[in-house]
C-alpha cells in the first residue's frame, strides 16, 4: 500500500511539475516535498506567513550551506480582488522571493518556489492530487469553513493548520496524529488582540527579525526598499491577523513536518488516514443533511 501511494503521488507530482514548467519556467522536483497553498489571496489567509517561513529556510541555508534539509517545493496559486492592494502585494512578494531563491545555487534541489498563474478548476485538478502538505494557515476564527482543505485531504495531503473553519472537523476526522496543528486558538486570538504589539514578536525572535528586515531592505526587490514597505509596516505596526504572533509556532511546526516526511512509512500512514477518514465531507452527506434538516423532504 505504501509503495502504491508513493507511485500515485509521484505521478501526480510529475504532471504538476510539467504544468509549472510550461507556465512559470520553474523546474520542480517530484522527489521533493510539495508544500502547497492555493486559495484566494487575502491577508487573513496569511500567504505571507508561508513566505516568511520560506525566507527563514533560505537564510538558514545561506548561513550553513551544508545544512541537512528536506527538499521542498513551495507552490502557490490564487487570485486577489481587483482593488485589494495588500493581496496583490503579497502575490508580488511570492514571485519576488521565488526569483531570488530559484536562481541561487545554494538552494538548488533543496528549495523551489512556484506561483501557478490563473488558478481555476482546470489547473487545480493537477494541484490537489500532487500536494504532500496542505497549507491551511488562516488566523483562527476568521475562516467561515473552507473547502480546499477537504479537497487536499481526500487526495492524500496532510494538513498543517490552525484550529479554524473545517480544519477542526478534518483534525477530528483524521486524528490529531495525522494533522499538524499550530498557532493561537480563536479564543486566544480575541484575548491577544485586546493588547497586541506585533513589534514585540519581531524584536524577540532573531529569525523573524532577519526575514522581515530582508524584505524591508530590498533583498527580494533588487535593492528597492519601497515596494514592500506597506506590507512590512502593516505587519510591524498593526498585524490585524496576527502573522507575527503565530510565526514561531508555525516555523517550529514545519520542523515537525520535515521530521515526519523523512519517515516514509509514517508519512504514508498519515496520507492514507486522510484519504480513508474524510468521506464525511462528501456531497452525498451534505445533500442528505440538507434534505433532513433544511428542506425536510
């Protein structure tokens, strides 16, 4: 069973790698961990938290080129509302980080970043089955439900996420041992927001400070310090979705992900458990409950 799952996943990852190469000119390695976040681009969905983790890994490699690291391919996709400047800036940041990381020989075969353009049903049918890790990292209490996380789980991806929206139901269904949980709970979010000073987290965490400073100092924008200033200023002075507060928990949890992925049998069991235990999210069950509880027919 483990070998069958591995072969199916490798085939799906190879097809996505071909799609990415045609559309983004980025060559993806199907043998790497496919770490995927595809959904509407929004500050509360926190794609920029994911980017901060990528920068952190990149900086670790720069400090120690011989660092042992699980090879990762970070895949993003999604669209921003036409007038949503912050979301568009996050897309710009993802692609700017990709341009630096993907062309640094130190990161070759260890870190790659790809933004799949024009995310829709046609492209997503190649993305969901190829994912190893499903990024569901919205601020707890902000996601009404979410369905992308269900699509990932039923295709064998393991979720890293906050206790938010349908993540809670997925964790309960697949088992806490098959779900990577991090971050503040909805109750803790409300409590912290009463007196939240994001700069405290920046000042106390050397890796977070280093990542934000790199963005602010133009390391990913050709030396231009103005492009991402609105994003950095917002995080340091307001951070309404607690990106900095959850950063350390998220990065540490990603370390647990890497550890689990190195154990092929363990990861295969986690993947199979996700596939086998999420049948409750099928449309059949949803329609049956509508019949019984809403339509009463």
